[in-house]
């Protein structure tokens, strides 16, 4: 399975993330529906992968930590008022 127009962007700072989120917002398609005047027409998948390592006491080995957070916004998800 593949995802068209998928890109991976490496970020290192909060500013990098803010810039990336503003770029994503500019590319999002929005159109009115019967239930919502500003409904998203775009699917968005945001995956935050965090990798960290540290030297263990004694300097013999390194501890590696990995984490992942997935956020998915599906087009057409209407909110109820």
C-alpha cells in the first residue's frame, strides 16, 4: 500500500514544527456542506516520531528510546453543535 504525495520532514525545533503546520494548513482543502460551513475535504496523517539516546552510567553502553504519536484527520468528519 502506498500514499500519494506523502512526504517526510525532519524537524529539530518548535519553530520547525510551527512552520510545517502552517504549510500543511495552506494546502488543506475546505468546502461547505449541509452540516458544516467549513468542512475539511482533505485527509491528514501526522506522525511524530521521537528518537533519543543517552550514555548510561559508566560510559559502557547507550540507552536508545523511540516513541511515536499518530494523529489522523479524515475529510468529511462533521462536528455536532
